[in-house]
């Protein structure tokens, strides 16, 4: 039976290790399977990761051992050093297109179907957003005999144009926590960041106003005039 996250969800380090193997198998096939050092570096890279993590060698090895017990990764013995590869499609019972979407959701967090299509460019080229949605819907409607749903469509956040999708490999999604982290909780969690942005914008505006007043004084212009009029060439309104 395929992996069932309802019985034993992946931990955050396990999901990062598994998704990194998925990513590197598609984006840098010449250096795949990965050594432990390469895998740790990939897990901890600061781009295309949400959240950014700092996993140690021991933490990655522990995650690999657990994933191997669940038949989701395989160790490849080498002459000098062991390498690791994923067994995601077979272990999860999903096609490669769905595996790409699940890998991106594990690496980058919830995303819209359009964002997934864009981010999947180096993993798999989807013809259009509707094809992405078709695979997501299949993953969301998986029956119990296949391990249950692997993704879920989140409620649309306030002010958002599209709903985001989230993976369920790490267990049920805490929607309120995700909205708060994204600044969409509509309350106190977003207030400090918003206040800081407003203060920064107010400071920029004040500096611009001071610059305009100084230039007007040097040019002998009235600062109270309409700025467009003041900057228009002579003879034009």
C-alpha cells in the first residue's frame, strides 16, 4: 500500500530531505544521486526554500534512515562514498508530474496553481495552469486505498486573488497559522510588519518632500504649486 501520511506524517526534516532529493534529481541530474554533503547543502540552501532550515549531518542521516524504512529513499553504495536517491513516485504511488508538485509544496510551502506551474519549470513543464490543477485535484481526491489525500486547497486569504494549495505529507494543515505567517490573519500577527512598512514609506515620502522643497527654493519656484506644472517645460501646461 502507498505511503499514508495520516498514519505516520513526515517530520519537517524528512520532508526537506525527500523534497531536496526530488529537486536535485530533476535539476542537476549529472550530480545525482547525492552524497550526504551535497544533500545537507541542498537542504540548507537559502533560495527556493520556505522556511530556510539549518539541518546538521546527523539530522539528515536520521531523516534518511526513517525515509528508507518507509521505502521512500534508497542508499546507493559507492566505491568511496554512499549516495542517496528518492523512491518517491513508487513509494507514494503518484506519477512524476504529481511528484513534482508535491516536491515543490514541501520545499516552498503553499502556492497557487499558477505559482506551481512557474516554479516547476525546471522540474516538469506543464502545458498550462489547468493541467496543474488537474493533477492537484487528483491528489486531493485520492481514496483511502491509495493512502488518502496528499494535498488540500486552502481557504482564500483576505485580499488574495487565488487560493493556495498545501501538501498533507506532514499531516493536517494549520490554516490559521499559515495565514498569520503570510500576514493574512487580519489581526495582530501582521500588525508589526505592516507598521514597519508604513513607517519606512513615511520616511521616504518625508525625504522626497524635503528634496522637492530644496529644489524649488534653488529654482525660485513656489513649493505649493502643482508638481507636474512645476516640472513642465516653459510654454506647456
